[in-house]
């Protein structure tokens, strides 16, 4: 009987599922991760924490065992990835999302402090490649940036779609691509552009575009999910060390920490706070996953206030112990107002914007 049980357990451990588990991660003070060069910073030490979760693909045995553990959420792979995108791209997508989140945090922080930043479009960045698509056959990867088609410059994703959308299936085209290298820790670097040849295909289903310049259903398809590449001119060089952390959910916490470092006084009123939520360049806060697990992590880290996207308040409140105040927001300005109400300083830049 024991032999039979061991055989069954061994088989279950080799049976990988399309199921993932979310469990509480860490709540980490952002300030210790941040380096700012080129502008003076305030030397006070507020505690503003980002929080993450652990995402683990499960085998059949883990799926059974983890149902008996606390603070675990289960997700099907289809809830995490777009249709046709393989799970092998999940880590790279997370690191790209983190890189985008850092840039948005810098933009939102400097803009809040009164700086006017110049944005330069750079191309169409790949954030997903469909299995067996023309792009997959050409070995295009997540974080690669397309900067040209057939010798014509491409500045954003809509321009790339416009150049491919109406081509006859089977058209051979040349893409100029800045190939990305993603380190094991999640750092992304790109090479100078090189030419990649591929042949377009007819899409498996009717595809339309959200781009105003692209009309009607697509005739040709590359199998790429895209975002716009943008480069900003910042008044300081900022580095945020988020080794091995992926995803966009640290955006709000990173923004607050940058504002705190670049402004006078204590932004938090010396309260120990945590935050989760995406941030865009306009200061909008977006919803994220794993808020129940993140609430457990920030409570364990001793946070007094936890800022979450407004749609996640009920989830966070249900998992918050006594002594942890949940504050729901949709904009960065709401966070700053709430911090002022609990004794935080209004952000006044140490260096006047130019």
C-alpha cells in the first residue's frame, strides 16, 4: 500500500498543471532600493514599503497540498496570459512590466514636483509573442523593440500595425529590431537595431485595432502584442534595485518614495506605510492582483497604513488585522492628500523645477 501511495505522489509531482498559486511575499522599504544622482535628496528616513507576492506554477501534488494552506489564491494560466501566449514568457513579461513601472513612477514623481519632462517615442515594444506565429518563427522575444519596417522608421505600436495591417498574407517584410537581453535578475538592455526577416500570415480570427489610423479587419498578422516605447529626459539619474521582482504593482510605492526623497520634510508624517497599485505617467493608480496576500505581508511588516486601488478595498479590509488602516485611491493626488491629513508634509521640491 505504501509503495502504491509513493508511486501516486511521484506521478502527481511530475504532472505540471496550468494552475498557479499566489502566496504572500515580502514588504520591502523602497528607500533602501533607490539611488538618485544629479539632484540633492532629503536625508530623513520615512518607511514606504512596496509589497510583492510569490507566483508559482503548480504540479498536481502541490495543487492538492496548497489547498490546506492559508492565504493562497489559485489562478488558471488563462487568467494570467493573453490567448496564444505561452507560459514561458511570463517571467520576461513581469520584468518588462517592472521596467515600465519604474519609468512611469519617475515621470509621475517629477511631474508632481513641478518638472516638465520631454518624451521621445522610440518604437514598438514587444510584450507578448503568440505561439507558432510569424514573430515566434523569427525568434522575436518579449522586450524586443521594433524601430523600423522595410527601412521606414517606426515610432510606436500604431505605426507598426498600420504598416502590416493591410498587407497580403505571405508578404515578406524586414523589421529593424533592437534585441533585448533580460538578465536573471530582471535588468533589461537592448542592442543596436538589426534586421529580421519574416513572412506575414493571415490571422486565425478577425482582428481589429484600437489605433485610429488602422481601419477595418487585419489582412496580415505577425503574432505580436505591443506597447509604445518612450524615452524621457529626467533631471536626475535614478536607479531602483528591484532584482528578481516583476510586475507593475510597485508603481505607486516607488512614486511615493521618489517624491519623499526629492522633497522637504516627511511625506508620511513618520508613519510606517505601504502601497500597492500600478501608476501611469499621469498619476492614475490602477488595480493589481494578489491584494489579499499583500495585505498579510504588509501587516507582518508592521505597516500602519496600506494604500490600495479603490476597487481592492474590500479585499484588503477582509484580510487586514486590527491596527492596519486600508485607504483606497484612484489617483496619486488622493494619496498625497491622505498623507497630509495624517501629518505628512506637502511635497515641496528641494531643487526648484527648471
